[in-house]
C-alpha cells in the first residue's frame, strides 16, 4: 500500500511546519538515534554536498488550533467497533447530535441488538463490517461512506484489543494483534481518511479511544498499557503535524465505563446478558457509555487534545509525572549555549502550551455538543 | 501486513518465572484484568480472546488488594564487573558509547551490528585489556535471530545480564504524509516491538540464571516531549517509554530491572568521545539531506551518554534523563494532560472510585520518587556510591 509522496496534507499545511521538520531533522541525529538505522534508509552518498542552511525558526500559532468540527449537525462520523460498549455510546451520542453515523462492526448479533437503540428520527445510521487491521478494508470503507453520505468528517478509532497479557509473557501473536488494533489501526485510518478530509475542506477530526491506562499504566497488563500509551503518543504526534490544518485530533482516556451490562442509564445491554469468564461485574457503578460518548463529542466540538472524563485519576497521573520530573539530573556544569541553540526546535513543544491556555477557558458542561 | 503468521512463538517461560515473581504482582494482574473491563475497552476485541462460555455461578468475587512493596525495587545489577551486556546497534553512535562505557566498567560486551565497515572502525576503540568483546550480526526485527543471538552469547560468555535495546529507526516520515505505510511498520518494528522481542527471548534466561538482569531501551527526549514534527519517530519513541514503564510494573518483584534512556542531543555524527573523531564518519560523511555540522559538535559526547546509561543501570533508574534542558518543556506536556481533567460540579460516584481503586495509582511511580530522593555523587560513575 503506497501512495504518491505529495498529498494535500503537504499543500494544506503551513510552510512553518515544513520548516520545523527540516530543522529538527538535523537535530534528531542525536536524539537517541542509532546511526545503524539511518544508514539503511539513506541513499549512498556519492559526492558530499554542502550542508543545507537551517531556515530560521518559523512563527508559531499563538492560540490552540480552532475546532474544525464546531457544528456536528449533518456531518458524517465513522466509529470503529461501534456496535457495543464505548463505541456504541459514542455512535449514539453522535447520532443524537444530528450526525450521520457509520458503525464499524464485526459481530452481526451485536449489531442487530445495537441498531434499535438509535432514535427513530436519526439523520442516518449505516453499518459496515470492518476489521481495522485490514488496510484494503479501510479504502473500501471510505469509498462506501463517500458513496452513501458523500463525505466523512469524523473518524473515531475506538476498536481496541483487551488483553490481560503481560508484556513480559505475551506470545508473539498476542503482542502483534494488540499493536495492530490499538496503535497501527490509527495510522491506517489517517493514511486513508486524511487526504479525503483535507480535500473536502469542511473540517475533519480524528479521535482515538485510548484509556486512562494510556496515561497511568497502573494495570499489571503491559500489552494493554504499552499499546495504549503508544496510541496517546500517536495522537499527540498527529496534533503537532495537523495543528495548522482544519483537521482536529483528540485522544479519549476514560476510566471505568459500564461496557458490560448497560448501554445507557438503566438500559440493560441486550447483547451482554452473560459476562465473559473471569470478568468481575461492576453493575452500573461505572460511567454510562452514552455519557462517555457525549463527553467525547464535547471534546470534538472543543478540539480538546486530551478528552479526560474521570477526574479521580488525577492524583495518580500527577504521581507518574512527578516521578519523571524527579528523574531530571542536576545541572552539573553549565550546559553549552551551542547545545541549547542546537536543540531549540525540540526542547519545547508549543501544542502543550497552547492546550494549557485552551483549558483555562471555563466550560459550562463537558457533555453538551452545542 | 505483517509477518506475524510466520513468526514462531517465544520459548516457553520456565515455571521459575511464576514462582520468582511476588505473589502480589500476579494477583495485581488478575484484578487489573477485572477493572480493565471499563478502561476504554471495546468489547469488540474481548469477544475474540475470551471464551464465550459464561462462568458458572456468576462472576468471581474480588479478593482483597494484596500488599505492595514498601521500597523501590533494589537494583539487580549493582556490580557490573564480569557481567555480560548485549547492546543492539552498537558499532556506532550512542550504542557504541554505551558499549565502550560497559567495557570500561569491566563488562563483557556483545556488539550488535549490521554494517561490517562500521564494526571494523569501532573495534579498535575498545581498551586492549577489555574483559571480552563479541560482535553479533543482528537485525532486531528478526525474531528467529533473537534466540540464536542468546545461544551465541551463552556459548561465548555463559550468561547475559544486561540487554540494551539501542537500535532505532530514524525516519523523516510524518504520520500524515507517509510515503508508504511500510515506513510506519518498519519504525514501529525497530523502535517499539524489538524491545518486546528482546524480553520474550532474554527474560526467561535472566530469571533462570538468577544473577540479576536489566533491560534498557534507548528512546529519546522525543519519547517524553514530541516537539519534533516527525510523528513516526516521536510516536514510536513515546510508545517504547510506555513499554518500559509497563515492564517495571510487571517485573518489579523480580531480579530484573528496567530503564528507559531518553537522551537529547548527542554527537553521533562525527565524534566518538571527547575530541576523538569517528573514523567511519570521516570516511563516510552523511548524505546531503543529513547536514554535517561544521566546527565542534554541540551535543553530549556519546561515551558520556553511555556512562550515564550505566549509572542508571546500577541505580535501576526507571527514567535515565541526561539533558535537563528538556524538562521544563516536558512539564508543560504533563500540565496539559492534568489540565484536561474535567472540573466537575459533583465528585465522581463513590462506587465507581471504589471499583477503580486498583488502577487509580501505579505504585512504581511513588517508589521512583522515593528512590530519586537519595543523593547521588555522580550521574556518570559506573560504580555505586559507597
């Protein structure tokens, strides 16, 4: 699966991002990179060419990226694994907000149980059988959506592999499957859907359902936590790359959600009468999936980089971050000015400064989509 | 899309692994599983991996929370002398710096390499009275080769103690402008999955010999602060830091340590050590799109970087940070995450918080903060403070 080097993304993005990429490229030499791999990719050098001059630091955006999807009504959403659980909650919330919703599913029975839960006057609900690791399937999917609704605006990469496996014990296929679904599927979706979003120009947005395990790996199940941390990293990297386009990016990191038995407050999940073996039943103690979905849509209309829904995890996250900050070595000797200058393009990352500012705005509700 | 179908399974984990680990970790895994039900998981995939049969008599009762370790995991490799290290991609760059520092500390060193020329240039840089050097040609994405590498090391030195996953794929590719999706697959295989590969093969050996083991990965400051507009690189480097954290959670109760090395600028282009020009680089200048700097290099010396890695190993530091100038920017990243927690009018329901109790904190971080409170005379010394 290849495509031509030049995509609308290249054109759409402001020049400054390209400038940064070129500039940081040089610096990356030293950023933990082995030259080992570098030599593989580099073309054999014939005559040494003079080093290109590094362009000056380009101006940065002053504020966080404006939300590309402020008004959801009539727009089209695709939610992977949308026939159950959090995915169904997101799909219903999107439908309730007036979106045309495409549900990715794999299990017919579950889909059959899910469809009646959408309101009778929905703007459109369409189901497509889709395995997110199937790259050709992504292309076929986009064609089908474009045929049915014309355009696609919101992609929610919600499919996830739940595995209790420890990274230190996982079999190769368990690891590979989790990585393919939890991490690489996001890249698959961007590879296929981003050019379409940039082309129609009406605004687009990518959301990934990661987990609080992607910010605080407290669970002793490393295949899950490591792939969820990686998924969060993919979304942050996408924000850096897409900040000046009209495509937004959010990573949803929920804590406990009632994905087992309930589809909405007090609505028992018809497809979930029986729990899988070994899974404790939390009843309705966790967050309702529809509420989780509404919070995701609120994050989309605000273009929140991190959509967090469970404030009780904050102290634990703080602990993780404190332990990383506490690992800072003392400045034993003054750091050479040249080194700081050399690193200037990467020793800070503006998206976070702008996100902190963005979060200072008070919000009346974290659930409305208006 | 992947070679997974042709991949063999990792060697069977010896029973000792299960015995050696503290009970609490096993129980933690079991209970963690329970809570995972709601942690952003789609049931989509659960159904694939779980048996469809419901448990007889309803869900199992949750046993009480097991006790946690009170202190940070003691460093498994406090004395490096005579121990054996394997460093992938160590015929050049940071890898060579780590290999030389390990050799200088009295370790027997296995050098993973792929380019004969570069290896030839690197070998004379090790001291004459070194404890042993074994070059191993190795592609870290080749899983069959990992088992052979271990056999080769055992044949030459008997045991392996320190595994440094240093090989990295440097790619200019953006996630949003991939020339080919293979660009992503390759970077992910080298920067992320290769570390898992090393654990699958080396961990059973570490636990079997019981003399202590340690896994290090060379990530990058980009693994903590993705400022570079090169998403394939930054995302995979963030992922592998997460993998090391996950491994610390899993291995905390064993004699196997874990560290993520996150360097900033290191002089990997032209220099090997302070003032020592890299002979390979002098003969093979980087290609034109990879500008070589004129004048003295501004980054950290690779040998110093290597010494700092080994200092992190003997202290069993979870994060080996060497460039403090990145940390204010890193803190802003964390501030953005914390600021994203909703400010609710009502507190979260008690039953929910109770149900989540097992995952609201990860004890490794609390203990790492304690560990870092200890004063250290030097961050470069390869012997512990006495």
